[in-house]
RNA sequence: GGGCGCGUAGCUCAGUGGGAGAGCGCUGCCUUCACACGGCAGAGGCCAGAGGUUCGAUACCUCUCGCGCCCACCA
């Protein structure tokens, strides 16, 4: 037996065990290994990233799943890897360059990309190393990268195939543009935030000659069209004014023309259903180049489209000398000012509205007309939605399903080209005569140039569940582990990533990429606030691991991580779970010190077991069933609670105390039984707890079993099978009576200021006299009494005991002698059942044709049955009523 | 504007048609031979509010109030 230190020290235990597992190849799996395949692919973290608590939670859950399935004998693999993270990584490296006083344009494309690869080489392994500290049992020999050769080939294949199928196309459309990143963005890379903006109202004057031409009286005819906008600068690109066709106020204006106050042009007033007559004046200025709705209207009415900005959202010469060369926000000010000077400004009011921001750099996104590559999503989305409706992909929790389907049903085409350099370059080449070729092999012919753009980073990560296994090649890995088993991720990227994996996987492999999507919540601080640097409430998981250990960190995260709900976390809570690890450690130490070398094995015959043995085994069984069910339901807090409560409140606080009599006593046979049960229970607990706390359980298990490490490890030991024969409600109830009495004595002692060390006699009156008499010695030991004397059974008052001490006495309440609530429940169910049966019989008897025509003996039998049921029912009612009275 | 969720002890949260719970925090006692990263005991809650269903509601239904999240091209 190994000497274990008094306090559990994760820092000395964890790194050593991890090295041992890894060295023995326990994380590694091969396709032809035994067992039903089980696979998880890591949601690849950004290659430049470092571990934050969100990663810690996400990866802990994955590790829990893999560890449990591995113990259950499945051929389990967990594929680790990283994402090249296009814009995010490019931004990081650009910041580095800026610090060096240069930029990517000075460097040039090739040198820049080289620089990013260098950066990746230097820092790319960080997060995966940190995952090892967390205890992640990923198959490191299978590490992959979204931008490595195999994954790039998959990207190329998918792009070309979709192009050939007509699902990828190039088009000049209004897209989201980040003027800071100078690239297009997809819809979901835009974050909408409510901001207090301004609504500017101003007048477009009618063309004077036309007003005369309409023949309207000069006096009551409007001098112009009043419009309202949150973005006055866009008026520099207005090419129409729209009103609702049924709006009588403006009916006469339709077809007339207004004069642009700052440019030498005029445009028409048109009618379109889109306009909401209730808003503002009922007239809308139309800027086709800078607003999606306006652009759609321009297509309907064949309006002129004037793009007023360059790629950095600075106005170009087309707006005229007065406003050219201005940043959009400066232009906004100047336009309002100019409108005022011209006497056209009606007013400016504050207006709260939603504004899109770049999810990478928080710059206000500009709708921009530009030539980009798109994926037609509708056909893909329909298949994905169908798969979800058919249950081929299941969400845990289920509440994620509806938003997911809603999103799929309203999907727009996906803009996949990015005007950045770091990423998979679009495999399209443009020939000297303007022809386009999209192909799997690079074109190296004179006059042919490859498209400058790269793909949205999610284009490659959507392939992850099969690209990691070598797709499009038909590898053994692919056929064994694809489709994967469970995808673990926060609900925040269901649309970004999960949806696209489902769509593309079905499209190219005819299979959903995973059976279950397990959504966990976002890790927040202890008051539910989002962790952010500016709040100063960020918790670094590595600090936690170094201070409290990986086990404590994992357990603290899991115990709050109910599916789909956000996960509050505070450092003190991790400290609390470290105490739990320590409690387990010391329970283990006690066991080892008293097992006298006994290893876990078969249980002694039931006849030899003491009441506390049978109790702890029953509790173990119940806990085991709960834990298995909760594991299957991805309900980590319930798993955690069950194990925590069992280990601390039942195993340590009661069972270990109770067996001291036998273990320290002088009956070798009795001690031997106690040791057998002790070893058995501890072994079970360590196995069940291992996925949550792999290190402390492994360390104890090796000491307990004499396992030598390497392939002889708890990590690959069998997951225990439940043994329902050990569950025994009667024993539990009996032991609860003994516990209740001990607690009463403790309370009596505490309330009366009697020293814990003082020994005295108690006399007990109780309905469970026999039980208390039989186990008086146990109660006396646990309650530190000199004797327990059961003097009387009070059968007419169950649940009432009297403890006598010296001259005084105390009435105590032992309600748990009978579980009244449960019994009432049972009676209620029974009564309901009988009521249902009674109704049936009564129905027959009240049916005249039945009574008249059925043979007499049949009718008689039914009558007897009716009477019998009634009698039983009355009896049950009576018992229920009397219990209800006790239950006050 | 649409969808979803939540209001239970000071804090974070479980919970069930019939005794109101846990962890942390707080109070008192205790260095009892695994553990002071501990043990024993205690204080603390009209289970957001109103109505309904029921013998009985913290739980089921409706509404109100408060909070949060996601989605959305109304200037």
C-alpha cells in the first residue's frame, strides 16, 4: 500500500498521471480496435487562442463523454484540432505588424501569409497544451488543422462540386461590408446592437417647373417631399422617393420629381407596397447602394444605383466636391449641417434602433454592393431541416431545436468570399478573355489569374466532422467514426457552425454529421454576468487548474452546467469542489489504512452483512442508477449532486463512521466483511466519478487495487453494471431510523450545551423498539453514548420518541420512521386505479341490456366484484385519512 | 416585431400535486485516532403578485409585474 499524503495535492498528482496515460497510448484509438465506435470531434478553437473558461467547460464535457464511453468498452476517439480562423487570425497578426510599424500591404501577400504561418508555429499549440492540463483525453496523434493539406483538399472538393452543381455562384449583390477589415461578411458575422441614433427629417424640394406643370395651386401644394432617415449621409446616393400606393396624402406626388439639393440631378417619387405609411411622413428616401430594402426596391423599379463609398466607407467623387473624401460619420454631420443651411432640415430627434457591427472588430457594418461568391442555401437547408424533423439529429436540450429550424427556414444565400489573405483561396481562375474556371487543380497557364479572395473560415469548419477523417478519401477512420456520436458546443454557434455542418454533411455524405448536439450554456460570473476584461470578472481556467487542480475545476464547471442554461462560476466555488476532492482523498486514505491489504472483489453473503453495509450498498445502487440516467441525459449537475452527496453525506459521514466498530473491533470475521464492502463501494464510486474527476480517482484507484498504471489504469477499467438486487427500501428506512436517533441525540447535546465528549445513557421510547434494541450498540457508538436503552414501544404514536437524560427528558420527533408522504402517494395511486375499475364495472351494471340479457351468474359475478372493489376502496381511504392526520 | 427562458434562504441554484431543500456565506460548540480543505448543531424563506383547477398548489392553467437571452432589412 502506498503512503498517501494527508491532504490531496493535485499539482503533484495530475501531471504525472497524465503523462502516464498518454505514454501508454490510452488516448489513442484505431479504427479496428474492439468495441462499437464512438467519436467526438472538438469544436476547433482558433489557432491563436488560449484556453478560456468556455473552452474549459466545452472540453470537459467532451472528455466526460469520451472517458465514460471508453470505460464502457466502446472504440472511443476524440479528435483534437484547431481552426485557422481567417479574419480573427489575420487581425491578430495585423496588430503585431502595426506594433512593428508596418502593415500587410507593405509586406505583400506572400510574405504576410508566411508571417501568419510563423505566428501559428510559435503560438498555435498553446491551447491544445492547455487542454492537456485540463485532463483532456483527446487522441493527440490525430491532431488536425482546418488549413492543413488534407482539410484544404476537402475544401477544394466541396467548393468545386457545389459550383458544378450550380449551388455556388458569383454575383454582384448587396452584402455586409466591414470598412475596417475591408472585407465582406456573412449575415451571421454581423452583430446587431440597439443604439441611440438620430432620426433626421428633411425635405426634397419638387422640381419647380414640374410643380407648375401639374397645375396645382401654388399655395396648398407641398413644396417638396419630407423624408426621415437614421443615415442622412446616404441621401448623397438617393435615387428615388417611395410612398405607399394607397397613401392618399401622397397620391398626387407619385410620378413627380424632386431635385437633389447638393447634386445636379433629379429623381422620381414612386409607389411601393414596402413603404409603411405610419412611419414618419409616409415617404421614404431610397438609397439602392446602401440599404438592402432600398436595393430590392431598385430592382423592382429599375432605379439608378449610386455607390457613394469606397472600401473604407469614405465618400468618393460621385457625391460631388462638397462632400467627397469624407468618412461616413463626418459626411453625416456635414449633410445635416448643409440641409439646415439650405432650409430643408425639418428636425432631428433621437431614435433607438438596431445597428449591425462587425463581430470581429465591432466596426459598424456598411451594406455594400459588390461582386462576391455565394452559396445557394435553400436546397441544403431543406435537407437539414428534414433531418432534424426526422430525428436524425437530436438536440439536448430539445429547446434548441425550434430556433434552429426557424433559422434554417429563413436562410439567405451565404456570402463566402472574403477580401482577406489568410484562408483557403477561392479555386476560381479568370482567363485572358474573361472566362472563369473553377477546378480541383491549380491552373498554371499564362494569362490565367486566381481569384484574390479567400473563403469564409466557416466554409472549412463546416466540413470538420468528415474532413478530420480524411474525406473525400474513403479512409478506415471515416467509415468507422463518421458520422460522429455527439457534438458538444455552446448554443451560440448553432447557426454559425452546427447548421452548416448538418447541411453540408447531408449534401455530401447523405448522413447527418452527428446524432446528438449537446448544447451547454455560456460560462458567466457568479452573478450571471458575462465575463469580460472591461468588467474585470474574467476567470482564467489555468489559474484555477494550478490553484485547485483540474479535477476541482472540471467538477465546479459541470455541477453548474445544466443543458442549455448558462453556467455561473466563481473562484470560491472551485475552492469548494477542491474540498470535495480532498474529502474523497481522505475517505480513500482511511479505507486504505484499514483495508489491511484487501482489494475490491465479490461481496460477502447478504446474511453476513451488517445493517450499515446493506444500507450503503442500497444507497450506492440508487446513486448508481441516478448517475447512469443523468449521464445519459447529459444532466451534469445531477450526476455531480448524486456523487457529491453520496461520497460526502453517506459514505464518509455515516458509513465510514459506522464500520469503525468492526474495523477497530476484535472480531476478525466481522472486520473482514466490513473491509470487503468498503473496498467494493470505494471501487464503484471511483469508477463512476472518474469521468468528472479523472486524476484523484485514478490515484486512489491505483492505491486501492494495486494497479500498476499504464494500460492497468482506471481510465480503461470497466464501467460498473448496476446491481438492482442491492437496492432495499426497507433497509434504507431502518437505517434512517437509526440515523434519526443519532441526530436527535446530537441535537439534544448541542441545545443543552453538553460536551461532545460527555458520555451518558439514554432511554428511548419508540415504535421501532425492536430495531433500536438490535442496533443500540451502533447508535451508541455513532452518538457517543454509553448506552441506549429502549424502554417502550409506543405503537399508537409512531414517529414519537422520548430521550431521557439524567433527571430531564426531551420529546423528539422521529417522523422518518415511516415515510408517510410516499405511502399516501402509493395509496392515492391505488385508489385511482380502483376508481377506474369501478367505473368500468358500474358502467356494465347500469347498462340495462347487459343486466337483462347476460347469464345470471355473470351479472352476479360483476355485482360481487363491484362490492368487493367498493370495500377495498373504503379500506384504503380509511388508511389514507389516518395517515393524513399524522402527516399534519 | 417574433421566439424562448427565468423569478424558491444573504448569494448561486435544485426540487416535487401532500414534510420547503443543497452548496457557499452567517452563528454556536468541538484539535473525537481519514480529513480543521474537518465534525456536530443552529439561524434564515407569505417558493414574485393576483385569479382559477383540486380535498390539497411552490409545483398544473390564465393574467399581471420584474429580469434575461436569441432571432428580425421597417426608413
